[in-house]
């Protein structure tokens, strides 16, 4: 997979070359290219923003600069891109989105700031490529760069060969629509707290039931919305207690 990121702070994305993603990049599984948006400005101040039409606070990112940048970046590789614009007003980015993005040959991220990017940029490219405005949560960041780190990590870990232990990606939280329950490891007793007996019983049926009960209990308590969204056939008779 090829990943391009267009940003006024390329240094912010340096971590994409470290650790988990570093190994994936070394193995050629992921190719990351960073592009400084200001490279496509032509004025001495390298201006990327301007006042909003209609007035109001803040600034809007200029369409001309973004157009020249995205034309150049998209043309720099033959693989057809999906454009991803992290934004508070975007559709929710979920594990399902991550799974879908993991099947893409190429993702091009546009990192916006200020009050956003002139809408005509998204409208223009939406006529040629899939363009997603995605939100990683209901809060406002200063720019899209941190969201790109989140999205790229969630996607990259799903690529075959990126994770040391592939089983965990398939069984990770949200895969069955529920939150993960509590996890334990040695010692058996720590600061007077013992590991739940069932987990040391060797009774795998009881262990599976206990784990599902804890996952249902936690999901019902912390994320009732996820429980409500579960397809009917995903809860069996024993689950009805939640
Ligand atoms: C595209 O225009 C803008 C404008 C302002 C900030 C940002 C960065 O994204 C977020 O703040 C965000 C993403 N998911 N949740 C919050 C983008």
C-alpha cells in the first residue's frame, strides 16, 4: 500500500516511519510519502489560507494551493487513490472503515487546519476519485495530522505481515461488535487481588462463556449504542441477560 500525506507540518508525521510502521515500511508492505503543502505556494509568505466568504471567525485553506498539490501528488504514482480528509464534520471512522481502507492500493491524506479546506477541493476530486471526509471522534483538533497517525495505524495493523501475531487483528476488539472484557496475566495474586478462578480452571467452555459475559456486561455499561447496533442473530439465548 502506498500512503501519501499532504500537510503544512510534514515533521509531525515523522512517527509514521518509526516502530510498527517502520518495520512494515522496511518490509515494503507500506510506502509512506510526505509532502509539504507550502511547496505549491508561489508567494513569498507561502500563504495557504484566506478569509472566509460570508465573514465569520478563522481562516479557510485556499483551493488553488490544494489543487496544485493534490494534482501533483496524485500524478506521482500510478495507483488510483482514495482521498481521505480528516475533519470534525466527517463520517465516523470505525474499525469497519479501517478494514475497508486496508484493501486500498493507495490512500492520499489531505491534512486540513483552521476552519477547513475550501469545499470546492473535495467537490472537484470527488468527481474523479473516492473522497472521504472522516472524523476520528467528536472533538476538534488543530489539524488533521494527528488523525492521520490514528487512521494509518488502525489500517496498517490489518495488513498481512505488519503485525507479529496476525490472530490478534482478526480477534481484536470490535471484531464481534463488542468491547473487549478484562485481561489478566501472572502473578495469580497481585496486591491482594486474585485472577478470576474460572480463567485458571482449564475449562475452555466456561472460560469462553465468562469472557463473553464480561464483554457483554462492559459493552452494556460503557457503549450501549454498540449493543443496540448488534444484528439480532449475534446474541444467543445465554446473552439475553444483558
Ligand atoms: C479539514 O478541516 C479541518 C479543520 C479543522 C481541524 C481538522 C482536523 O481534524 C479534526 O479536528 C478531527 C478529525 N476527527 N475528529 C476531529 C480538519
